[in-house]
């Protein structure tokens, strides 16, 4: 079960990188600097999430904790289209 969750989480992250570039392109273009920034942010988020997930897995080794740990990013991803345009205009 864990391997399936990891596979689909990776697929969703790859799709989100493409969606992120599409959301940023109207405001910042599609240059190498935009792609480099986008990939850097994703890698930093992944490393922070891996660290936090490892700490949580050591403290609370339960499938319920893992499931709830995956729900928080899902909520953030769901809200992303609502806040992307105002944030991009602000920047």
C-alpha cells in the first residue's frame, strides 16, 4: 500500500510542476529562471516534507498519521488555483 501511495504522490508532484509553470507563465514568462525557481521550490518542499514525515513516522507509527499527513498538502493543492492569480499580481 505504501508503494502505491508513494507512486501516486510522485505522479501528482510531477503534474503540479507542470501546472505551476502554467500558472506562472502569464506573469513571469517561461524562462530558465522561472523553471529553476520552480524546481528549487519543489525540491525544498520535498526535502522538508521528507524530514517532517520521517520525524512523524518515528514518533507516531500509524497509518492514520500518514493519511492525515497527506491530507494537509491535498488541501493546499486544492486551494492553489484560488490564490495563484492574486499572489502573482502582488509579486
